[in-house]
């Protein structure tokens, strides 16, 4: 009887659903850095933005479980659409308790609207589909006018708080990297950054600009074979290769002085510069570079449209808007630089043509018959040379 019981247990059917190892982190970007293909990402990201979702797609996660609403209705963010379009299941709004109930690295499974540990229910939510994402985005878009009014008020408040940085440039720390009157390329995380960098390579080779990476943008530079001179943002979002590449590091801190990523930089033996601002990491990089008087700033991964500003999160919209206003016409998109830049004309085809012409001329002189004009001229030259040698 005991042997029969063991045999039935060994051959019992596998539990249904999508099985995988859980990766748990509130920061989608930090989680994407550690996630491996086939794992299930457990995050707490209100209004999941497009760039963060794209990082999860590129990490190859099998599914995403979000503790908070991925589309709260405040504005039409793009993250859920990115995940669903990539065929990645998104279990939404399961509650923040999931972060405490699921341990990083343990086995879980997703079956419909429920997340399990074995047969134990861990969390319940709403499995988002293409249709539900579309309806949620349209509902959020309908209320965008009210959000823009709130944005105008928030912009005024942010200008009041950050007037010293935005208007006077005071409070921006100094850096060792020489920036004054030099061209600067700032790379941030975004979809298609690798392609933009590839197209910009000829311009970078020609002008040798200062290369600045923001968070995961520094990894994009390294992946393209370019070493950043300056790295700005949260060290928790940067790989070990970035921290070891020798670039000068600037850690963004909040106005109250808290900088959660500073501890990781110090653990790596670095002595970073701390920049306290209430803006995002992207805005901190722009303000830092602008304060050091560059000749031109080229943005890779920056798409300063209204949709992109909205998708960056409503709380960041005022800082992004005012920062781009401060940059003025010194800030240009990488696509514009690529469209206007002409590669220097290659000179080697001209030199090759000259060599071939000289070779053809020499062959004509040497091989021409003596009775021809060229042959007679050749003989006159030979006789003149022999006369000089006989003296």
C-alpha cells in the first residue's frame, strides 16, 4: 500500500497556471536589473510608465504582478500597453500585502486572477487584457484636461520651491568632468536607445562629446561600446560594470537630503557627488549639465512630447517641463542631430584613384614602342640620365 501511494503522488498532475521564480522589488527598474528570463516580477508601481515596462520586457519576465493599480485613471500612462502588447500577463492591483507575503526567489504560479504559492492563495487581482487596458487608457484620457489644470498648479509650486536651481543655477554641485563649451550627449533609459546610439556613433566619433548616462542609460552606453564620463542618478539602478567603469558619479538626493542609492555607491568604494533636488534623475542630469555651460546637449532616449511628459508620472511633469524650458535651444534630440549630420567625405578613394593613374602612366611610358612619341621621349630621358652619370 505504501508503494502504491508513493507512485500516485509521484505521477499526480502538475498544478495549472504559469510557474516561475518570484522577483520582488518596489522599483521596476531595479527589479529588471536582477530578473532573469521566465521569472515573475512582483512590483508596487502606481501608474506603470512605458520605460519601466519596457525594461521588464527586455529582461524577459514571464509575468508581472503589480501591488498598485497600473492605470489609476489620473493620466493615460503607457506601461500596461507595453506589457500586454509583448504578451506578458499583468495581474493588477493585488494589494501591497503581496510584497510581504512573497519572498524574493521563491516559487510561485499565476493562474488567471490569482497568484499562488503551491496551492496557497497569495494574492488576487485583475488580469489585464488588451481590451481592459484600452478602456482604462481612454477613461484616463477623458480626464486629462483636469489633470493638466492640476499640472499647471503643480508647476507653479515647483518653480517656487526650485527657483534657486531653475532660475539662478545655484545649488548645483561642481564636477571634475570638463563640460564648459563642450558638446554633451545625455543618455536615459527608454525604448530604442540602442538604435539611437548606433545612428549617432558617426557624430560621436567626429565631435568627441562628453558622455553622460542617467541610471540605466549608463549601461546602454557601455553596451554600445562607449564609456561614460559622467553618471547621474540612483546607483541602485546601475550595474556593477557602470560603477566600475571609472566614470564620475553624481547621486541625486531629495531636498531633505535622503539618497537611498548613496549607500551602494559607498559600498563600491566610490566618493560620489550628491545633488539635492526634488526633480527626477533625468531632470537632475539636465540641470547639472546646463549649470556648467555646455555648447550643445544632445538627448538620447528623450522624447519631450506631451504624451511622454504625461507618461513620466504626473508628479514629475512640472520638473520635466520647467527643466526643458531652462535648457532652451541648447537641448536637441538625437534624431535631429542624426538627420543633420553629414559624415566627412572619405579620402581613400581619391588616393586610390591617384595611385592607379600614376601606375597607368608609368606602364604607358615603360611599355610604349621606341617609334612612338612617348618612346622617343623615354629614350631622350634615358640618354640624359646616362650622360649625367658618365660625367
